[in-house]
């Protein structure tokens, strides 16, 4: 590999990653914690300015050739696709022949919560002499992490961290910095080391909360899906066996922005439109790809420490809010 974005030594100078055998500083401890979560060595861990940049660079720096991207990935990944791969209504990549080339397949979808079998797909892709990039943002700290990807990118905001992008580049992976032609100074790029320390602390706290409350949030997910089934014309997206804290449903005969405002009046912060596009209220390409309703959608990303009474009240007010918006 050459031209990888660097991380900082404890002195703050940009350098190749040092061995973390002797952990002496908060920065080194933070790097060790993040690399341990990812199942990689410290030498394979790098940091950039934000998550979208990490996703963009991860895929762009892989060897030239076909770029095959799942239809429900982030906009910055789909922008690089030479081929878009179809998914099932549950959000899973459809069975297909894997050929030589580069694949981008996210682990947990940040809009509908569906979980991809990354290790299984990696085995097939490697058998066809391909490489696999995976966005690991939304499962990190919650689920046992897949191991067989070649390069991974992470947005630290997904687990409550700061604006920070994380790149995990396996030592076996051929990757080169795609930016020197645009900016010869890119190799001097740095991030404030305090952001790395903050990200590691956020990841540890998030993992602790997820372990403690996973079953409770899973029960809420099941209860919410059951309540949606009771109210006419609500379509819940994704796989019921997906990650529990991400839920998206669409309401026929209602506008998404009106639903967002109505839930806000009840004290609930929800979103609508695409989670992956620059304008939040644009129709969701994820819902289009999975054959779901694209209007009147509501997306929840539930904190694992959300109080039980708050979750119960959301289910209680849901039918009233839906019917109220439909009448306007």
C-alpha cells in the first residue's frame, strides 16, 4: 500500500502508525480500543476528517476496475458505481455470480436496519478474485463485527462520536491515496487527536449501553411493528431480524414532513426522506430499491438508553398522529 492517510503519534506529528505494544498516551489507548473493536492491528487504522470522506476514499483508493455497489448504500458510494446491485424487499443483496472487481456492501443499513452477511459475501467475492469494501458504521459496538472485508470505513457519528472518519485498511489490501492529483498536501492531512480520544470513549460507552439495553430495544422494535400492523396502510421497511434501534415505516395518505412536525409536537425527534442524500426530505433511494413506499416515511434511530416510558408513549400516540396527519 502507499499513500495511506496517516494517524498521529502521541507527539501530534503525522507518521506511519507506531506499534501499540507500549501504551502510554490517551491517543494510543484510543487507537488500541478502536482497532480491537475492528479486529485489526493499529497499523491498519487511519483517521480522516469525517465519515463521508472516509467512505469516498475507501472505495476510490482501491485498484481500478468495475465498482459494484449495493443499491442501498450511501450516496458517496453510489456515485462511484459502475454497476448497482439489486437487493431484496428486506434489503439483502440478491444472490448473484461474483466476478473480479471491487464491491461495496454495507454491514448494517442506516435507514432500514437490515444486516448483510458480510463474511459470507466476502468469501464469495474473494473466490472470484474481487475486493470488498464495507461501511461498518451502524453495527459497530452493537453486533459481533465481520472480519473478512478488505477495507472498511466508519462514520464515528453513528455511535455518538464526533465528526470523524475512520478507515480500516487490511495490510493485504492494495490501496492508494486517490487525492494526490487533487491535493499534493493530502498526506499532511491531520485530525485533532482529541477527536480520536473522544471517538474511542463514545464507542466504549455506546457498546456498554447496547449490551445493557439490546433486548429492551428489540422488544420495542417488535411492539412498534405490531402496532404499525394494526393501523391501516403503514408499511414497515427492512428485515424484522435487523438491528433493533433503526426502524423506518411509511404511511400511505400522509406527508413525511407533516409526520415529522406532528411527532415533534409530542416531543419525539424523527426524520423523513433519505438518510443518505444531501437534502433530508428527498425521496429515499433505499425505499425505492427495496420496493417500499417512498412518501410519508418516518425514520427512527433510537438511543439505547431511551427511557421505557418514552418508548411506550411513542407507540401509544402513533395511531393518533397518523390519523391526524391523514385528515389534514
